[in-house]
C-alpha cells in the first residue's frame, strides 16, 4: 500500500512540491518505513541482500572489457604514465559526479529510470526511456562479444591451438605463424641463406629479397644493390598473423562479405550466443535475489586471474620492455587536446553512465544506504583496476614483441584486436599455452557477463515498472528479455555480422550517451534544483561538510555539464565514416548508424511535447501534484519519490 505525506505545495516545472517557506518538505520516519514495506512487513519490490552485493554489482558492471582492452591502449598512446593525470582529473570532475547522481536518483526514488526521471521532472520523463533504449542496444551487441569469447574459450581446450598455424583452408599466403617461424630459424646463422616463415613455408632471405629487386643481407635485412641501403625484411613483405586470420576468417567468417553480400549465420557462433544467454538467464532468473549472489564471483574472480597473469607475465623475457613502454611518461603530450578528450571519453565509457543500469541497481538499495561512499569506492576501484590490468597486459605484450623482434608499439592493439589477436598470439609463446588461454578467456567471459547483468536487469525493471502485475512473473520477463536480445543479435553472427556490430558500437553507445549524461546532470542541478537534491540526500542520511558540499555543488552545476557537452562537441568534430579494417561502409549504411543513434534520443523531445500538451489541456500528469503516489498495484513497493 502507498502512503503520501502532506505538504503546502508550490508547483514547478519539475513537479516538485515545497513548503511555503521555500524549503523542500521532508518525510517522517514513518513515511519512509511505510514506503518500503507492506502491512505484513514483507519487501515486495526486492532489495539487495547486503550492501556489499550492491557494491560488487556496480563493480562488476563498471569494471568490464574496456578496462582490459581499451584503457591500456589509451595510456601508451597518450603519453604513458602522464595520461593518468588527465584521466584521474576527469574521473573526479565528470565520471564520479554523474555516477553518484545516478545512484542518488535510483536510491531516492526506488524506481527504474523510466519512472524516476518522470518523478523528478515530468517534462523530461523521456530521459529514462532514452537510457533504457541505449542499454537495450548495448545489451544486444555486447553479448555478441561474449559469444566470441566463448568460441575462443572452447578452442583453448584443444591439444593444438588452431590460431597458431597457417595450414587451414582459410589461411592466405601472407599468413605468419610464430610457431612455424621458430622452427624455420632453428639453424640460422645470420646469413642471406637463413630461413624465415613466408608463403606458408620456410623461405630463404635471398629468395624473398630477390622477388622484390633486392639482395639478401642477413636474417633481418635486405639490401638495395644500387644504393646499398638496408631495408628491414618486415618492411619488404607484409605478413598477417595467423591469429588475425583465425579471428577474421574462421571465427567471424568475414571472407568477402559486404553489406550487400551478408552471408548466413555461423552455427558455431549461434550456439555460443545461445549458451551465453542461457547462462545469463539462470544467473538472474530471480532478479536481484539471484544476481546478488552471482556477483560475489563475477566481480572478484577477474582480479584473481589478472593477478595470475601479471605474475606470469612479469617472469617472461621482454616483459620489462612492455611495462616501461606502458608507464613511461611523456609530459609534453599533456599539451595536446586529444589526450584530454581521450581521458574524458574513457571516463564516460568505463563508468557505464547514462545507460540506466546504475539507476536500476540503486533502486533496490535500502533508503538509508550511503550511496555517496559507494560511488567513491566503486570509482576508485574502477580506476585502479584499469591501471592494474595495464601492467598485466603490457608485460605479456612486451614478451610477445621480444619474441617477434618488433617494437612493442606494433603489437599494442586495442579492443578486439588485443583480446582476439594479440593475446592469443602471445600465449602461443608461453609454456602451457592452453592453460593461460583458458584463464584469459574465462576472465574475459566473467567480465563480459558481469556487465551484462546490469543491462538485463535495467530492461526487466523498465518492463515491470510499466506493468507492475508482471512482478509476480519475473522469471518470464527475464526469459522474454533474453530471448528477444538473442534473436535481435542473430544478424551479427552472420558472415557480415561484424559490420552491423561495428555500426551499433560506433553510434549507439558513443556520441549519444554523451548528450544523455549532459541531460542527466543538468536536470538534477538546474531543473530539479541543486538544493532540493542536497535535501534529498540529507533525507537518506547522507550529510556533507562545507568542503564536500561545495565540491558537489560546483561539479554538478558547472563543471560536469560543461565537460560533458565539451566532449560531445569534440567527438563530433572527430567522427569519420564507419569502417572495419579496410572496408569503408557505404553511405546508406553509415546513415543507418546515425539513425540508430538518433533513436536513443528521440523519446526525449517526444515526452517534452506530450507533457507540454497535457499541461495546456489542463490535465494533471502523474507526479505533478501535491503528494506523489506510485501508480502500481497494492503489492508494489513504493519509495517516497520526488514529491
């Protein structure tokens, strides 16, 4: 049952009511208790079993694949250790403020984003719908990555790792196998007759150089007979790692697929995708109650694996070169605006903000939970994990560069290139390669699933908040979400599926969420009112001293909004046509990507127009009156809300 509290209201565009003295009304302790319990004292909407479960869920959601495959690459690309200065600064002034804001909105309202923003500011109710659409897109394509990881995980249990050889039908004459190359070089003496692996066989340096009009110098160089200039063999011939051909031609099956020649679903990936969704379904079949238990493993296990990888990587020859390359500061790079833009964008994406999951997680908190401390703890964990992962990854890349006799920069890939090409190639050179491949891909699987829980629960909560009677059938809602997302992802496991995947990744969770994050923070600080927000936090038992209150005031009202819109503008100036490898997407396909991105923003103006029309017609929209009651059924748990 619901209970409202009396106020002498002053209506505003936010739907917020205040006492006649201008101060926000404060609910009594009895009102808070009645909001979370029914007459029998039973929690109906559900809560985290322990505060630690909420923290671990946030850690599992925020600490994802990007901490392993994107952050290390940005560090070495933007000045090594010097990059940590702008990154940490951006976390403090943009990442943490929006992260905390989402936790506050969810916890105070006890509702998912679709309803929470409507309570806070009815004119901007569409913001919650926007963030739900974003997380819907992300949940669909992110599980495709998990299916790739499962593919590699199963392949790691074979006696001979297939990505290390060039003897398959899909391999080209440019294929380079480090294992076969080592065999070719066994009897080399640094002479022109030395052998290396080329054209899928052992070939002498003399033969290779003569094909291109040069003469052989030694195992590493050809020589121009006219100028006597020495040319590295790696610059004369272009070799493609066997692991790269395995990823593109066997796992993805790209071949000659284009937007007009899409191909068919690859049955191996379809089964991996299905298995991933089945596992996700059973992990969160009971919603927060079951997910709260699973996060103990999904949030903590990756740290065990990362530590093992770091210890093993540090003992490999050449590891120190990779680590030095990773952390060596280039202070002059701090003068480049690109470095600060990368730091800001990484902050936005690594925290998973503007995607509704954090609001959803926090909505299951106890009303008096200290989400301020939680936000700081999770943010610090996120930053430290990213830095820690960089040491583990670059120690292994240093070893790989040493064995291939190439600079670290040539093997320091990012994104899928690191997870599915560079690292699989590196484990081939380790003792017990199957063991380390299993450890790495199992860790990646856990990281991916930990992030997926937040997305699936956000979608479920949006559905149940809209149709409360479905709360009694939560497992059916979860099954429906998983089934829909599985079917929606099937085009992305076809031969040309990686093109649609790339299109969605570039447009649905990039520039659009920057605008949504800007809208979130502006609505809190300027529409709803920063003082009202502080009063809400006080109601939840979160009290700030003068310095801390001043910090939150300045970042919420000035710095975070300006920073968010600044990143958005810079991102737009840097956007180019969508492409995958050397294939540039046709104009119509790129336009489709922009349309997908626009759909995540479309509900925002639609709801504004709808609310404006309601007000003009004299209708009283839900959440606009003196005391707000939730419009759910009598079994629904109701929080005080923004009344």
